[in-house]
C-alpha cells in the first residue's frame, strides 16, 4: 500500500513538472501561476493591513471611552455633576 502511494505521488509530480515545463505553453502557465500568487499575496497583505488598522482604531476608541468614564479627557468635572444634582434637588 505504501509503495502504491509512492508510485502515484511520483506520477503526480512528474505530470505537474511536464505541465509546467512544456516547451510550447509552459512559459505562459508559469506566468499565470506567478501572477495569481502575486495577486493573492497582495490581497492578503491588504486584508492584514486593514484588519490591523481596524484593531488599532477600536483600541483608540476604547481608550478614549475609558478615559472619559474615569474623568480623564472629559470636559465635565465631578463638581459639575454635583452642581447639577444640587439644582435638581432645589
């Protein structure tokens, strides 16, 4: 069984090499494969860059929101809240 897989694997590799190194169409086939690989690489880099930028933007947003929650980067002070509460009571 192991010998059968070796023979079939060898035949597959041989057929692939014949397909790629065909004297008449081999250059065109290799160029198509190269172009498709470059296209996939470019799309993957764009997706990774976009995802990284999205994560960075979300982290900045969370940092800003947490700072506002705890009084940092906030235009309101605790005294403003106290004053408005006092006005509500009166």
